[in-house]
């Protein structure tokens, strides 16, 4: 009914084991697809990115070791309740779905 519902949540809603939910999905030839998250760009985004880069370059000039004190990561856990956690994003379908999930990250 809701293809983005997790197996865990589905098993709780139906009060059956997770393995049963998995078996049902498998028997119906459903597979889990992980969506690709894309960002909608606004008109002022380019200016804001340039400003961010210029600020970072200024900080680097003042403190050349700065990049060694930053933890770079590609983990996706965004909050301030635009909640995105890529580890748990799954869409169940029989073939690759071309689906867009729209979600506003910040109030304008």
C-alpha cells in the first residue's frame, strides 16, 4: 500500500514477523530500491555557494591547518526536522521506480 514503509514498520502494523513480510515481498517479486536524493536549486544558491567558498578560503589563509581539523563525511543524516536518513530510505517495487520525494528542508 505504501511502498516506502519499512519491513520493520510493516511487521509492527500487521503484527507478523519481519521474515514473513520479507517472504511476502519476495513472493510478489518486490525488491527494495534506495532513492537518490537530489537537491532543488534556488536562484540565490549560486551566490550563497560562492560566498561560502570565499569565506572558507579566507579562513584557510588565516589558519592553514584548518582542513586537518574538519571531519569530512558522506553520511546522510539531516535534521532540523527536514529529517533525511539515507540508511533507512527504501522504496519497494517490482521494477525500478522513477520516483521523486519532495521535502522542504528549510522554511522560506
